[in-house]
């Protein structure tokens, strides 16, 4: 018995993707076949992936904490390790809590937290107009608002002093390390979402310094960082008067610095 046409397509698609260097070629072939509405669309998507576009941008979505998060071309793709920010944020958020997803990209962190803690007052912000457009597709259906601008300047002044949970995935890759990142990130994601400046802490430094003005009494600041940079991130918290704790998830290979304003 000869294989079905679909089997032929999956086999040949897997071969093309593997030849292009896609490590998870078989799984990617399944996703592309499921998402494409026609042979022409499948071919277009396959060519994009082979050309090095991130799979999530080709599909138009990323899986994140069990959700399908819309991902537009040219927007930073949410990483699985960033699910740790949501996991930790859910420990402190309650219905009615004011939650901010800063440097939100697609808005995945805020949207996922809203799904896990219904009834939060959610705000997300990013400096990149493309990210803001994409985030609105994910955050507004979850009942949140998305703001465009540079860090806290994007937020409504009415939030000052009453943010209960401030979640931040600011860029933390040192400028000199950008060249070592995978090509799909370097070429197809915005540099503003990757480049953390000379020491990787430039955006974090600004974020942490101003956080006490926005946090409510007992509010928490959570920032994703790397194992290597966690001590530097923690020292920024101390300088701002926040008590830091470095937390790590082996499962997700994720590091977050958590801080709070002492009462």
C-alpha cells in the first residue's frame, strides 16, 4: 500500500526543513501543515521558515502557558522560559490587583496572568509600535489595556503608587553578545527587544530605579534576567531600596529577580 498524499507532504516537508537546519523539523512540519489553508499558503510558509523566520512569526502564534498568543512579523517572540514570570506573578496577584506587563512585546505575560488570575486590572506597555499593535490583539480580549511609550512614560499617571505586581522582561543581552544569538532572533526580531546595552543592564537599570514610584505598598517587582547577570540585577534592586531575591526554575532554565518595598 502506498503512503497517503499527506504522508508524502509531511515526509518531504520534514526533509526540506531538516535540510535547512531546523532541529525539530518533524514537529514543525506538522504545525505548518495544520496551519496552512492551501498548498500555496503552505509553500509560502515553508519558504519563510527555510529563509530563517522564527516559526512563531510564520505560524502567526506561539504557545505560552497553554494559550495561543498572536505573534506578528517583526515582533519579539515570547520564550518558554518567560512563563516563569507568570508563574511567580500568579503568587502575588489577586482579583482587583493592578498588574503591569512592562516591555510587553506580544503581551504574552500579561495575557497569561489574566487567564490565571481573573479580575486583575491589567496594563501592558512597549516602546515598539509593532509590538503594541500585536499586544492589543492578546491583551484587550483579556480585559487589559496596552500603552505605547518608553517604559513608565507609557503608563497612565493614575497608576503611580498603586501597582501591585510589576512584571518586566526588559532586554538584557549585552550588545557584544547580540552577534552570538540565533540568526532568526538577530535578523527577524527588533533590536530594541534584545539589546541591553554594554553590560546588558541599561534598560533594567532605568526600570528598577523608577519602580518604587509606581509600586503600591507591599507591591512586587519581578524582572527576568540571566544567571550570569542576576547578581547585577539584584544590586540594582538594593540600590533602589527594594529587597531582592534571585529565583531560578531548572525546568524552564529561567531566572527572575523578585523585589518588594519594605513597609
